[in-house]
C-alpha cells in the first residue's frame, strides 16, 4: 500500500506543488485516493502472503508433520479459506460503498485544488479552461513556467457561444504580483482572428473574418473568483466510478433505453429519406411505353435529367453526412455505456479475484517449498503482473466495444481459475510444479512398443 501511495504522489505532484496547501489538505487528498488502490493492493497481498505462508510451512516440513498426523492439505487450508471468504465479502462491500464515495470526494477535491492557481493548470499540448479563455501552449519555460511558446487562445463570448475569436502568438508571458488578483497574459508577435456573423445565409457561406496583427497584446484575467475556492465544495458527480450497484443498474438501464431509441430514430430517418412512402401513392398509367433497359434518365430532357442527378447526389451526400455524424455519436454513447457496465462488473470481480488468487498462491507455496521474501516475492509479482496486464488490455478492448464488458472485466480472473484448480490438484496429490514425464511418456511408450516388435521379428 505504501508503494502505491508513493506512486499516487508521483502522478499528482504537479497538482499539489506550488499551491500553498496545508498538510491536512494533502493528507485528505491521499486519504481520498487510497481506497481506489485497494483493487490493486488486495489481490497482490493475498497472492503474496499465501505463497509465503504455505511456502514457509512446506520449507519447515510442517506439512509433512500434518500429513503424518492425518491432516490433509484441504483441512490445513480450511480455516484460511473461511478467512478469505470473509475478506472477499468485505472487499465487495468496500468496492460498493467506500470506493464510490472516495472517488466522489477525490475528483471534487482535485477540481477545487486546480482552481487555486490557474497559472499552474496550463498544461502543454492541450487546451486549458481559464475562465473567459481556452488556452493551448506548445511549450513552457522559466523557473515558474511563466514563458509560453506558440500560444493559441479561444476567447469566449456570452452573447455568441462558440469559438468565433482566435488569437495566435509565437511568444507569451504570465505576469502578476503576489498581492494582486489580476493575472496578465502578455502575447507577442501574433494575429487576432474574429469571425464576422452576417444575417445573410449566402454571405455566411463565404465565412468572412477580420484579421489583425500585433506586436504585443495584453489579456488581463481576474483571479478573485479562482482563488476564492472552497476545497470542501462538491459539485461534480458525473462519473461511473462514483455509483453503487443499484445506481449503476439504473443508469445502465436508462442509457440502454436511450441508445436503442437513438438507433430506432436513425433507422426511421433513413427510411423516410429514401422516399419509399411516395411509391405507395396511386400512379395513373400512361399509354406511352418506355424502354428502361438504359435507365430512366434517357426519357427526360437533358436539363431535367441533370436536375434529377443533382437532387439524387444531394440526397445521398446528405444521408452519408447524417449517418457519419450519428455514427460518431452512437460510438461515444456505446463507450459510455460500456464504462458503466465495466464499473458494475468490477465490484464483483474484486471479491472473486481474492478467492481465486488465494487458491493459486497457497498450493503454489506448498509446491515450491520456499518461504520468506525472496522467491515467493518474485513468483507473486510475475503472476500478478500477468493477471494485471491481461485485465488492462481486456478492459481497454471492452471500452472500445471490441469485446463484451463482461468478458473484458472477468477475463483475467477466468484465466487464473483453471490455474488455481490445477495447482490445488497437484499440491493435494503431492506432485511437483511441472511434470516432464507427461511430455516424454508418449515417446517412451512408442520406443518400448518398437523395441518389442523388433524382438518379435527376430524370434
């Protein structure tokens, strides 16, 4: 747990450093993030301790003494099995109640800390929201990161929602005093682009804009609202990791219904675009008969045929554009739904992973007959890394929709299940970790049969 907490500090040190935070805020930050580490720490802990405990028993011939007294391996594991079942039930309740609450607290605390000093929030290579502007910088330099390079700014306007004003500059500098609530952003050698809104739709298609150049341009940002932050305020609650099982089931049901309704609406829209309903109208037959082997366009005049083709191309292009746009929306909706389903299954996986990894580690320790922190530590870390990486790859595939959320969440646990059964069987029957006789036994039988046949031919 200590190692993973240090990793958390390393990952989020940029959000904590330079913010003049009290020790109780930093302690609260780590306290809120610690429960999220339990799904990583607990399975590894059970795997490692079971290997160490049973390896120490086997190394000191405790199991030999038990077997001589008529105590089997299953009986020796019975009390610990009940204990692991209790730990698994506790882990399930912990994942369903404590982890969502800590996720809710930690995310809100992170957002509140990020508002304390917006200058520290400007990250390289991404857009950062600073009140009335969205700013993106390619690189920062200086002792406090106050010098900015290749700056792009989108200014907001309450009367015109959207990105209509863009400012680009090659250099920038953040300047401000410690006692002032005003932060000055000094831009140098850049251009100012402002899109012109026109009332005429025809003029709007030309996309007119005004461009001006500047040697130096100053933007003053009022930070009084940023620095007056209540770190205990909790306004953010939109995350799949913040919900319990009952809330996840309700959300998944709502999202599934909405997703299916969107697909049905898309199908109806595409059907209406085809114009098949118009074919059901009564059409009076004409006396004239046309040869339609070359299509219907030859029966129209040239300008009429051109109009038909242009109309058809417009309908096809409009339909393709609608499908492409809706497809992107449906893909995002499916990913969002997959994340909620994955969060639901992860609450059950933690409990079952504790049980299965115990039945992997306990018989493995009895087989290798080695206790302590040496070989058991190496074996436990190797097994856990395989378990963890399989889980990460499967989870990412499930989020992208390549496999089902159930399989993506349970895959690593299901792979460890037959390994636990195999190791338990081999430890119960006093077999080694690997039996090479299984590989060479068929070859030995073939050679023995050939030898017998050779003797019979000589006779």
